[in-house]
C-alpha cells in the first residue's frame, strides 16, 4: 500500500509522456518515401530488401517489398537520403541524393537489372523522386538555402522568400518593446506576416511539432524567433494544408531543428555591430525655428548602440547508431544609450537587453522501426534600464525577466 502513491505518480508521468509524444507525432514535421521495386522489364520483385540511410537517421531503416513489389518508409526525418535495394539474382540498385523535405511523400521506383555477376548500380540524382500525393502549396527553405542567403538573426527574417508572404506591421503585432509575447506584454512580437492577404493573427508557427504562436493574438514572440544556427529547415504552407492545423486560416510556418550524427561536429561564431559601423539617418534642410528666412541643416541624433552575438554548437553521438545529441547556445546582448540635453543638464538613459537562446536535442533509436526525438528550448529575456541626470543616478532601475521554455517529444515507428 505504501507504493501506491509512487505507482500513481509514475502512471501520471507515463500518460503525460505518451500525450506529448502523440501531440508531437500529429504535427507535420517528417516525410515519407515509397515506391515499387521492378526488374528491367517492369515486373514487380517481391521480397527485395530496401534500405534507407541518411545523416538524419540515428540508424539505417530497412523494409521489404510486398508481393506487388511495393515498399514504404512511412515516417522519416527530413534530410538527404540514399535508398538501396538488394535481392538474390539481381544487381544491387542504389539511388543517392534523395532530398526529403517537410511533409513530402516522395515516390521513388527502383529498377534492378539481372546480375550475371555481383555488382551495384548507383544513380546519383534526386530528379526522379517527386511528391504526387499532396495538393498543398508550400515553400521549403532548406539548410543550404539558409546558409547562402542574406538574412537576420531569427528565422522569421527569411519567410518573405516564400511566394505570397509579405512583411506587414498591420498584419500582426510588431510592438511590445524588447520582450516577447509572454507575461504582461502580449503585444510584443517580431512583426506581422501576411500570407496570401490574410492577417497575421491567422497564422500558425510550429517548432518541432509544438505550436509556439501566442494564444491571444497568434503572433510570433521574440523569444520564439530562434536563430538559424538551430534550424535545419523551414516550411511555409500557404494553402491546402492538413486539418491538424485547423486554427490557421492564413499560413503555417513549420520549423525543424538540427540533430546530431555519428560524427562529432562543432561550431563557434561571434558577430558584432554598433552605431559607428552604420550610417546615420540622412539629414535635410529646414527653416530655422527662430527665423523663417534662414535655412538650417537638421539631422536627427542617433542612439549609441552595441549589438553582440556570440555562440557555439556541439553535436555528435552518445551511442553510435543509437543515441545522438545536439546542443547550442547563441545569446544576444544589446546596449542602447540615449542622451537628451535639457536646461538643467543632459539626461541619459541606458537600456541593456539580453536574450538567451539555448537548445538541446536528443535522437534515440532503440530499434530500426522506432525513433524518438526530444528537443528543449530555453529562451528567457532580461531587460535592464538605468536613467542618469547630470551624471548622477536618478533612482530608476528596472529589471524584467521573461522566461520561455519549450519541450517537444516525437516518436516515430
């Protein structure tokens, strides 16, 4: 009887874990590959062993073709795949460079020639793999495109490359100061994005199967605009998407984060900008306030600011072909100083904003048919402000800490 509370707690934990897994699985953050294995004359080859390998997989996945030669890999993480088919009496056929993006169902037919001697036929091309099963319209922004395209720090800065997507402050909340959509500042977003003319409140933002849109205005908060160092692919769906996104009548932005592999990889970066490296606002001539006959040149004074973006990433295996990890931390440090002259002396205001962007992800494959993905995002925002008058502290110090944590779990089988 003493163990009843412990068993009840364990049962509740398992139920929550399963519910989280089902929620993550319901979202569209994977793809599939299917097709038919045939010989040179077009006859189906039953019982052929088909293997899919990719750096995105913790371990290779294997299946067999049925009596009609059909095979299917129903749920695969996005990435570049190599698909091979083997059968006794036939040469092994291998197709490389198959690019699987979010939500696609690729059809890839494999042709196996009769082998007089042992051999392998390798085709390096992804042109034959096409998705003929879906009617949705969307744009997949791949990691390669992200690396070669000018952009900002958050993934939202590249959404306008998708057809029909425009940045419009009227389509959502761009205000709210330095913080995000949490706490007492529900209006603080990164700006409105209109998809095919819809308002910003009609969009849905999903990261690793978890929707991060604000529940009050559907805006994307600053704390959820994660940097590109965390991201493998972004998909912008503008129409024809599944019923699971029933709350979105504008567009669906689906973000997939990076994962580890069987090799260790690391990255370090440091970006810096300040007011001295950027030009000031262009000035103009205007009439003098004291004498309308005299023209004077006016240029508004710019704030002194400094932006610092350090960070690093590390990924690799914990157990090869079993358990992989990916971890990254890219904070943002912003300092803005504004000085306004008054008759009693200058008044200076200094604001410091620190945005933490941390991420950890685990990919575990206990068997060939089961892969578990779990990701954790840590994105608090801290704001400090100080006001001085005549170089003396006037007693104004404000701190604001807005935490944001996101946990996602997905089970594929």
